């Protein structure tokens, strides 16, 4: 099996880039500082790339999963439907037809599960679930990682604006020393 970037470069690089841009943009729109939004977007791109790999692994191990599902679920369910069908054989034509249709559906699912199309379906479902989930969780990890430089005062990782010590109301300006007091004085003495 060749690496994903050699077989489908748009999928291998485009999906993670789109996930990183989407998560980074959403974090910036939510008011995160620029550094944390950038780290969250980069982590989301890496998480989406990992989600693509998870989908490929699920497609690779699909035959084993199908065999286990057939062994643990499909065959016992088929046996139950067959037993019910034998018990209802003489009672009602409508009931026996319904049981026969259920048995046909189970047999068709059992046959389709081991085809390459069934393996491809498992890979596609696993990829469609793992890519956004991994990108979202990795984006949250990137925001949490951005809190570390923010806590030590690295520029670009801090919320809010600059504090001007010369602005009105700061402790060392003339305006702060001569402004009206904030405590209320009693009206009657």
C-alpha cells in the first residue's frame, strides 16, 4: 500500500489544510488570541491527517471486522429468523412472507459485507467520522497548548489589549491623583 500523498495528493493535503483553516478561523472568530488560534488550526490540520490514516486502517481491517460481525451478529440473527419462520410456517401467509423477506435481507447483507464494496463503505464511513472528530479534538489541544506561552507573557498569546500607564485613571497620572473619589459621602452629617 503506497502512502496516501502519492496516490491522492488533494485528499492527503487538501482535507487537512481545509480543516486547519476552518478550525483556526473559528477560533479567531470566537475571540481567541492569534497565537492560540494559529496553534489550534495547525493542530486541527494534523488531527485531520491522522483521521485520514484512521480511515485507511479501518478499510484495511474491514474483512476481519466483517468476519467477527458475521460470526457474532449476522449468523445468530439469521438462526433466530429461521427458527421463527419454521414456527410460523403454517399460521399466516403474511407473517411467513415477512419472515422470508427478513431472511432475504440478512442473506443479502451477509453476502455484500465481504465484497470490496463493503470494505470501501467501512473505510468511507470511518474516514467521514474520524476526520472531523480528530480535527476538533486536536484543535482544542492546540488552544490548550497556546495557554502555556500566554501564561508566561509571550506576545501574540495574550487576550486583551495593551495597558497604557499614562492613560486617565492609571495610578501614576495626574488625572488619577485629582479625580473625584469613588466612595459616596453621606448627605447628612
